[in-house]
């Protein structure tokens, strides 16, 4: 391994520690239009080892595999938070976004100093390494500008058919649902029921057939940013779920669209 490769490897490992997360931080802006990540983070979200968020229900993040979503036609910007979508974000991007939504400026210079201080970099290479790290963090911070929407995938499963109500229950987006990205909490604050999937019996049977009998699904979910707050030492972003597309997820492979829920606000 060359010295430059070692620097990049140690930089990625130390930034994961900085962001307080168990997943590799994203090294590229994630807001749409999508930007390809640099080589060292291109595998940050492979299907076989996708990082997970921690919701209050039994759901987690899945690897992105669906076409880009856009806000609903005619939808206004999310409060004062902008009109762009942050698409399939990682911990560091969400951490930066939390600062942005709260109208705060992250201490990028301090973060860069911390990262470089933990690298095996001599005093001659250190100034260039510090500048490179500051530029990388600045690019991620800049990518959160004008973001008012979040889109990420949520793994879930659906119940047996409830004939009395006419539909399936999903074990995601139950009351009080939230997700964690590192030390940032994303709370889903919609009023009303989000996890019931209404279907008549004939269509419900066809859904089960199309899924191959599997009840595991991936919910391609679009959220509007509603606000930010502080919960103890943790930052929190409030979200309003706008819609999700229900996709089959059999043996880790997703693809077949089974349905969609749309929620008016």
C-alpha cells in the first residue's frame, strides 16, 4: 500500500470516529442531483453490507437501488429549509444537515485538525493534509445548502392480511418512530396512521404472489424537513413523511414495486 493510500485509509477511519457512527461517513455530497462519491467511499452502501439507521420500530436503512425521487409536484419548499433533496445520506451528511437546519455553523477547522492529528502524517506533509481535509469537509457542508427534503430506504415487513380493516400492517413508521444517524436523531412527526397499507383481498393476495411469498419489503421514503431541536446532547431533526413506495425485498434483492402510500400534509 502506498503512503497516499494509507493516508486516505486512515482519514476515512478517523472521520468515522469523529462523526460518532458505526458506518463509514460519506465523502461526497448526497443532495440531488446525485454526485458520484470518491473511490475510497464508493462502497459505503453496498447491498450486502448496507449501514443501518436505528428506528424505534423494527426497521433499518437499506442500500439505495431506486431512481431519484423529486418532491411532489407543486410542493412548496420545506418551510425555510430549501427545495433540494438529500438523497440516501450517511451519518456525516446528516450531522452537517442538523447544523444547517439549526442555523449553526459546524467547527470544520477543529474537525479537520482532529482528523489530521490522528493520522500518521509527518510535519512536512501535515499542512497539505490539513488543507485537503478542510476542503473535503467544506464540500460536504456546502452540499447541505438549500436542502429541505430527505430521502432514504427503510427495511420493513408486513403482517398477515387483516380482513376486518382490509389491508396489511407494516412494522415501520409506527407511532413515535425515529431513526438515528450517528448522534443525530430523525423523528417522524406526522399526525395519523402511517403504517397501515389498505388493500382489498384480491389485490393483497396478488401482492403476496408478486413478492414470492416474502413479507420483507423496502420502503423508498421521502420526507419533508419540518424543524430542528436539541435533545440533551443530541441534535434532532423533525420530519414529515410525504410518501413511500413499497418494494419487494427477497433474499436481499429489491425491485418489484408492490404499492405506494402518499400522505397529504
